[in-house]
C-alpha cells in the first residue's frame, strides 16, 4: 500500500512525465515542415535534376541523363517525397519519366514524344500532364503513375490547356487554358474533367502553378511576355477566384516564374531574373531561385546566398515538396 508521501511522490512523477510528453508533442506540432526543393541545372554541361534544402544547402544531383538541346521541365516531387516525375526530350520530343530521389529506378512513363509538365495526384497513384492531341493542341491527360492502363483526356482539343494541378483533397484540378480564345486564364474543374469554369479575367493572362496545402489558395503568374492591363508578377487568390492579390511585383522587362508552395504553406519558392542587368523587352536574364513568405515578405535569393549555383542562369524550374 502507498503511504501519503509515496503517493505524492508517485503522483509528482506521473505529472512530470505527462508534462514532458506534452512538451514533446507541442514541439513536434510547432516544428516547421521544411521539405526539399527539386530544380534543374546544367552546371555539368547538360541539364540534370537536383534536390536541395530550402536554404540552398545539401544539393544532390539526381539524374545523369544524356545531353539534350531542350531543358528538362517542371520536375515535381511525389506526395511522399520519394520520387520525382519530369519530362525529358531525348531528341524526338518530350516524354514523361519518373525516378527515385536517390537516382535509382529511372523509368519512362509515356512514349508518344508529346507529353510534358507532369504532376502527381495527392495519393500518388496517378500523374496529370499536358499531352498532345491529334490537332496538335495541349490537352490535360491523366495516367496511372506506373504508365499502365488507359489514359484519360480531360479537356477539349479545340484549345490549348496545360499545367494541371490537383487540389490536396484530389477532388479538383486547377489549370491554365486558352479556351474561349484567350491568351491564357486560370480554370478549375472536377477531377474527372467535368464542371469546368474560368477563375481569372482575360486581362490577367494567368497561369496557375501551385495550390496551397490547405486547399484554400492558388499561386499564379501573369504572362511574362505580354503586357496585360494588370502588372506582371506572381499573384495569389482564393480557390474560387476571389481575393486576387499580387505577392511579387516584377521589375520592368524581368520575369518571375514557377511559384510553388512549401509543404507547410508558409513559404513560396520561385524563379526570377530580377537581378539581371543585361535584359531587354524581348530577352531573358540570369535566373536565380528565390523564396518568400506566403504573404510576400522576406524575399531571399537562395542559391547565390549558398554559393553553390553558377551565376549564368542555369538553376531553374524549382518545385518545393515533401522531404522523403
């Protein structure tokens, strides 16, 4: 039987352990989700895929592909951070490939030489990408992540549609399209291609690139080589198209591209040539990778700050995903 003193000591021990466990749980809940950024660089003389920490440290080369005259475009990390899907042109046209983040198990998903801009579904079971129709237009298409089974085309072949992004719940797809004869606008549809509706005005000439992890916001950019009524740069809006707000205002003739939310949704990575001086109305400058807070504060030049990326415009197309 416990005496009063022993009971108090025992109770104190239990309470102390509970406080320690609660502190550990609180700390774990408060810990930021940093993730990994995947990007493309030609520092070795050919375009290859790399990953790095959000501060530019621990850069790791993932691919060792044969040189190509066409850049690797838009690599993205799988929901569990263990695989990368990307498009690559070996000379006949772009196809979709996947590879593990450690560089193992490179595999070709499509073989029609007309597939690009792939993204994962939230459950990692399917890939959405821009395919090429018989008319030569871009059509949003889904396929099983291993390339098996039938493809499903979700958009009309009468107009170009591209850059499909699933919402985190997998119920909707946000995309850019020229439907209606526009240069581009941001659209949303159900995951099966139904209930397509336009979210942005013709004046913005919008391209969607990322949906926030909570599913509430869309990151988009305006067309960088057309002078719309609104300023060029990176914007954010609600999932229904309301609340449009400019986060990053570009300098004249410069380009801000490929915005992507961090896994926690608190930061954004994007590409910009805003530091270039050798740039004109019809030319691109030297690109650097930047991060900002989700509200547009704390602009940071990541790669030059880390001292690990050549300053000749060849660290491009960043995507911020989950660390494996």
